[in-house]
C-alpha cells in the first residue's frame, strides 16, 4: 500500500477525477430515443408479486448486476435486459443507473406457455454531484481537427463492447483490480472545469502512483488493448463471458494483447494519468452486452456459492 503522505498528495489531485465519457457516444444517445424495452411476450400472464428470486445472486438495486441460473435455453428478461441461459443455465442480468421501483422478471422456456413472471422491488439510489476542475481542456472541448481520430476510436470501442465470449470467467467472482485510494464511485453526476456538464461517472476509481499494477478482476477474453486513446490514454477491455465487458482506463502501460485469454489476478497493465484525467488513477467500468454501465462494486459484492 502507498504511504499516507503519498496517498494524501494523490487524493488532493485526483479526488475529482474525470469519467472520461465519450462525447460522441453522448450525442448518439441524446439523438436516439431508448427503444430497448423488450417486445411482447405472447399471451398475457398473471404477475406474481414475490420476494426476489433465490435463483439469482446479486442485489436488486439501481446500477447492480445479477448472475442467475435457470434451465438451459430459458429466455430471461428484466426490464431492458433480455438473454438466453447457456447450456449450464447461467444468464447475466443488470439494472440501469435509473430504474423504476419495480421490474418484471420474466422467464420463458421452450414453450412460452410454461413461462412465469415475478414482480421485483428495485432499491432506489441517490447520487452525488461532483465538480471536477483541472482536467485537460482539450478533452472537455476537443479541437474539431481531432474528430476523425475520435470517431475511429469510438467505433473501435463499440466493436469491443459488442463482444460476447462463450467462456465463464464471471463464475470465479471478482477481485479488486488495483490498490489505491477510492476517489470516484459509480453514478455520480459531474460538472467539469467550472461549468461543463458531462455524463455521470460510470466507473469505480482508485488513485495511486504511476505504474501501480493492474490485475484482471476475473478471467476473460481481451477484446481491446490500446496504449494511447484520446479520452482514455491506455485502455484495455476484457469480456468475462456473456458480453460482460470490463474497461480499464488511463493506463500508463498495457501488458496484454487483443485476443489474449487472461486469468483472474493476471497482470494486465499499469496505472497512469492518460487521456481526460487530473492525476494517476484507474477508472474501472463494466458494461453488459453494450447496453449500459453497471456499478463495478456490485461485482465485487457477488456471492455465487449458492448457484453452483
């Protein structure tokens, strides 16, 4: 662990670190209404109000992630998320940052008449507002000449987020990818450089000295490994299975390559301050099937023992 003196110094420079949101992605999201709600489920079924299903591990809370186990090939839907259970019955679900107080958990087998619905109560969250000053202005209001690069990198990131690896690295559970001071949490609204309103912070941040080792929190397939992205600096994506993709931002070193299979705890990179950042830190984000970001803390809190 870093010394108290170094920790305090880092905290003073990185306590308001940036979310490195991609403005191109923001524009696309603003221009396109969210039409991802699942379609009809056939004939209407009575909804049973019940306690959250014991077939799932994970908290039923805004921004949280669930690992569930049903019959192989069951189609499971929760709000915006719908997926088919794999050959072992596992299916991954998630709840967005803002969700209604109740969501229907729908499970359909091969015969839709055998399906069942449960009404799940969703715990609501309150998010802080952070004022982030001192970030490089070029990453807040980029020069138009950088647009081709930013468009190219945005497409590259979207392709990597769309990965759906058939492995099951998520079944190992998740460990902390780095040591350091927690300087940012999921969901916080942010204002940059005295007035520029940005996207919420989508990750979990730890500050430490440049070069601090970064480890894979769970096994998976590396779908992106770049040393110098415009907004993120060094950037690594790992698909932990079923399209659950971790992103590791602001790295000073990248120790893996696209296509590598990594194990939990394997060294993948080094902490840095590249891209839109005010100091050395790791921003760890998690996205499910390129739909929305989930709170990484919910992965660290998972207990999968009862599902195996």
